C-alpha cells in the first residue's frame, strides 16, 4: 500500500518539532516534503541573539542538520517560497531563489508559516539600512553593518529589541532604543522591574527614548527621502543619528498564503489561521496549522512551550494514534536579558480586587512582587533572582489556596513549604489528640 503524502509549509521550530514527534509515533506512514523559505535547515531562532552578540556561531544553533532530513527520507526544498495552495487538486506550488518552480501533491498539509515582523509604515521605512530582526539574514546584515557603521537605533523596547540593542552594542555600535511604552518590556514586567532593567542597561552604555513615537526615517539623499538611512525623527522633533534602524515593534501571524487559499483566519485576517483542539483548520480537514501562524480559541501563541505542546497533539492525530486535545496554555515568561534574569506569570500587575507582597533590594539587584487574590497566588513578577519562578507558576496554574505559606511565600519554596508542613503536622497532632480516648474520672474508678 503506497504511503500517504504529507507536505509541510515552513521549516521552523514548531513545525519540525511536530515532525519529530510524528516520526516517533508513525515513522512509515507518510512520504514527507518540507518547504522552507530560508536556505537553511531548521535552526533555533531564539539563539539568534547570542549569534549577534558574538557568543555563538550560526552552525551552533542548527537544530536539525541536512543529514537529519536525509536519514528520515524527508524531501527538503530549502530556499523555496510557497506561493499558492490548490486545495481542489491538493497541491502546493513554490518558487526557488533562482526563479524556478517546484510543486508537490499532498494528502495532508501542515501550515507552519510562523509570523512576520511588523514594520511601522512611517515615511522612510523602505530606506536602505532599515531592517527587521527575524532570521539569519537579518542577523548577518547587522553583524556586517556593525563592522563599518557607528550609530544604530532599535524601534521597540520588547525582548527582541533589547537583544538586538545589546548585540549591536557589544559589536561596537552606539545604540538608542526607541519605545512607545512608559517602561521596557511593558508586557512582561511591571513598572518597577522595567525601570530596574533600564538602569542596568544604561550602565552598560545603551540609551533609551521612552514614550517616544517615530515620525519618519530620513535618508542621506538631498531630499531626505532616498538613499541610506541617516537619522530617525521622533514626533517631538528630536532626531537620532542612525546608520542602521532595526524594527522590533512586534510580530503578526503569517497567514497570507492561508487566506489566499480560502482558509478562515481570525480578526478579519490579521489573526492566525483558525484551528480546532486537534490543530486541524476549521475550513479544510486535510489541512492543519501549528505554531505562531495558528489561532487556537482566538489566541496565537508566540512562546516555544505552547508551540511544542501543539506539535505533540498534531503529531498524535496525524500519526493516527492520538486522541489528545490542545486546550490552550497558561504561559510564563522567563527571560535573560543581557545576563539579567527576569520572570513573570499570571496577573502580575494586580488590581483593586487583589493584594500585593513586594520585596525590593535595589542594591542587590533583586525585586519580587507577588499578587494574591482570594487566598491564592494570581501573579508573580521577579527581577534578578528567578530561582522560584517555576514553583510560583505551578501555584498560579493549580489555583490552590496558599494557606500557611502566605507569610513566607515571598521568601521562596523551601521556607514556604516548611511552614505549610509545620501547620499540617500541628493540625494532625490536634486531630489525634481529639480522637484519643479520655481517661475515666477518678470517682468512677473508685466505684469500680
């Protein structure tokens, strides 16, 4: 019996992890073809920042070398961009970098197209020297530019922007980060932690323009509208010198291919490809989606852990052995920004219906905030010392009462659980005393 044909569009971390899981379950069920727009095998995109900083090489971040594809009989079309999906004929068509075309038929199709950087459409955003930060090519451009240019501006004070800024600084550039928010990492940290991070990064030579909006990018041509970028102008009129502008202002699910094929996407097409709890698209039972391009119950996840969870569920169903469902993920953010450990989970901002416990030691570079609601841990924000982050996250997910741990919860798992155990032991001892038979009164004994 001939094997079914499985085609995957996208050669990134989420999709290839799904294939790895599938090969464990049903290694002989499919003939597999993979299309990847980049001319590389699967690599760890998260580790691009250490490459930019000079701490690792591109070869060191490859997850699945070309030999892995060959060993598993996978046909890889690297450097081939899929341009169309013909659902009626069950075929995908792609164009290689040299202009030649290639196509493949499918019985099952996985869309793992990931996400695309959001480039604010300000005047000058197409000038030479204005790039996003998303892949190996972007990283190589930054490394090459740092050899000959001096001034860099990074638009976006999120994780990706700060990593880009740090890497460029380490390569000798003068770097300014322009951020619309009031503090750095304003989606992952509260204001206190964000300010501590800013102070630490300023001590390392980075500059920041917060609550600042880009009005235009200026070129080095006479009219300022062409050539290579030379400056970034803010809405308040300030101009910041820039030989390189890195746009790190967010990402959006990459769904153009899916929408053109008639697959339903959320939020009028701006969101991800809508999938069920099995990662099957709601539009076509032969097509599945996984990773940043997928919208599950209205959410497109951008963290690795949820994407790997999706991949396991997808592999089980494609392998015809699974009954599992992906029901969503409660996520925690664990970051290391230029050597500084950060962690947040749950509702770490809190509100009028919650109480906060805060420990701050600025001299030691340590800050902790726990948010309690109805006797349970609702959120946590940690700066500097994140050793107990995973434990706090478990408490948030479990939603169990913290009870006797409350007074020592801030000081970590060991002390808090010791207090809980002591209270439990005391309660058990009291119960035992109450259940023990009482001696008869003295007058009763004399009468006997």
